[in-house]
C-alpha cells in the first residue's frame, strides 16, 4: 500500500496560485492517484457523493494523467464521469450543478513539458485550506498498475454553451465577423457553435496540433502581429481566444488590438451592474477611477484569494464578482442579464466577459468603449526560468529598503509615493506610475506589471525594470 502524503511529497509537486503544478515527469500515475485519493478524502469529510467529474486540456500528457485519476476513483468505488477536452469553467459549472467534486487535468498557460491538476468542491473551487488538507492527507491506496479506457460524455460542453446562448437574443451578433484563434485551446471545438448561435459569421484561425502555451498576461509580439493581420485580412469585428484550459480570455477590438484582461473585466462587471468587486492588487486602477462600483476589495494574486472575498461581500451586496489581470472573470453570485438569471460560477471564465463586451459595444464599437474608460494603461511581461527563491530574496531586501531598490533599478529621477506588499512589491511613484514585481506561483518566473498614462510608457517601465533586476 502507498500513502498519499508520502507520494505527493516525493513527487515534488506543489500548489501554485491555480492548482497543483509540476513537470510532466513528476506526474507519474501514482502521483496523480495520490492527489486524487487525498482530494477525495478531504471532500468526503464535508460532502456526500458517489460520482466525480473529470476533464482535460489538449496537452499530450493530459490523457494518461486523467486515466490515473480515474483508476484511483475506481479504487474508491466512485463513478468517474469523463467529459473529455473541455474548458475548465465548463467542467466546474456542470459539477456545481450536479453537486459533485471534479478534477481538471491542465497546466493552463505553462509550457507543454509541465502539467497540473485543478480541484473543485461540489460548491466551487477549493480553498487554500483545502490545498493544505490535500497535501497532508494520509490516504492509503494501491499502486497503479494499469490504466482504464476513457469514454467521453459530451454533456459538459452542451450545458456550457447553453449557459451563455440562453442569455442573449440569437441576433446579438448578427452581421458581425468573429475570428476564433483556436491554437490548442481546450474550448476550440465549442466556441464556433456558441458565436454562430448568436448570429455571428465565424472564421477559424490557426488551429495547432502542437500545444501552444498562450499567456493572456504576457501576449507575445508574434500574437499581437497576428491579430492585427487577421483583423485586416478577414475584416473582423472581434477576435476571441483563450489560454490552454479556456478560463482566461484573449479578445481584440476591431483593429486587432488585444485588450488587457483587467480592462475587459471592468467592462464586463460594469455591463452586468455588479455592485461589489474583489480583484487582485495587480489590476488596473481604472477600476476605482471609473466609479462604477459600490465597493472594491484588493487581494493577493490568485483566484482562491479573490473567491475568499465573495462570502463576506455577499453579506452586504446583492451582486458580487471578481476578475484578474489575466482576464478570467469570476461570478460570485447569481446575476441578472437581459432579465434572465445567470447562476454564479466562482471560478475563472473566458466566455462571459467576451460576450458582455460584445453586448456592451454593440452600438459604439469595442475601441470606443475602451477609450471611454479612465486612461490608465497597463503592461506586463516576465522573465522565464528565473528561480522563485532568487525572486523572493531580491524582493525581501527591496521591501526593507524600497528607495534604495528603486535607485538600484536606475529609476534615477523617480520618487516613491507608496508601497504595497499585499503580493510581491508594488511601487506607486510620485508621478502616479506603478511598477509591480511578483514571482509567479505556477512556474519559475518573475513577473513585472506596470501602469502609466500610455502603453509606450508602461511598456518602457516593464522592459527597463526586468532588464535591470537581472543585473542585481
């Protein structure tokens, strides 16, 4: 017999800001089984269920990982409902409606040589306390010696499409030309049907047989150029894409300019008349400057921290939501759209903000809608293969002497106005520019976010800061 806590510890896999992540080589069959047994052990202490849902992204390593998880569920006498390749929010939504736990095999946007597991309770995404419970659970199980065949149930995909198409009139996008950048997104086989059902003409763009690690917070220059070229070539009104597991949107305006995720979230929340928001500290300050919301809470970066604020906010406000700088929108309460109720989905979703943007921009156009917001422009980038321990060491010293740190980055004329250490190191300068460093919770990367009055200035801040910090 094997012990889950021992197998997990020996694997070297840890939880980041969005699930358990690690190298594919670390996710052996027994490691996957250990996480599954530990997760179920924690869930059975709070909920009664006899089924568990599971789905995957398009990574080449995901099917075998799912098979190991299903084998572990069989060992426990539980029925596994396998939904195949679907977006994470599609799996989370149907599981919440069926009141069963679920496991999503995905590494989201990280490179294909890595993967991960996301866990959901019957009532939504697991908490940080649940993560600790999974890591320390001592569930015994038999070693995995064979992997079962998986049969796909298509219900999750159809229910997810219905969730959104039922909110709007079928002519919402009549006359609009929508490009879908498919790459290897887990939702690439769903989105065309969804947009067509709302009246759009759909053009499929660049489906890939290789896994493409799209990061909606650090869009590559190549993807920026692609969008502009596609927009001109196909006369597109809108381009829609997501990250690998379909929970973070990437959308463009009429000219192929990708929107920042927090700007998209702001537009979505405003269009839905959300009263109270929970958003990470890294998000654009246009959220406050718009004066569109009764209350805004700033959190650490990561959906568990955003979700943790929903319950206290719901005590005082009728409609609650959150979003992240990556664009993922979290609906913390039921809401009313077009006199129809949309049920809460407290996990990142890519589709709702995209559709609310299109609905809000139907008369004015997307670019005009964005330009009407307070003009605070953000940009972010990252240093890959930058050891997390090194990042933490640099920022720990910087917190003790922020003025000296600012000078060491050769921001010679800059003056520090305020410092926020909610998550990483967020420096607001006297001219209202913002420079924010934060080690990634998912990979050995150091992220830098900047905010200013123009994209050129924000990009200049990020480029300069990342270049200089590597010299420290």
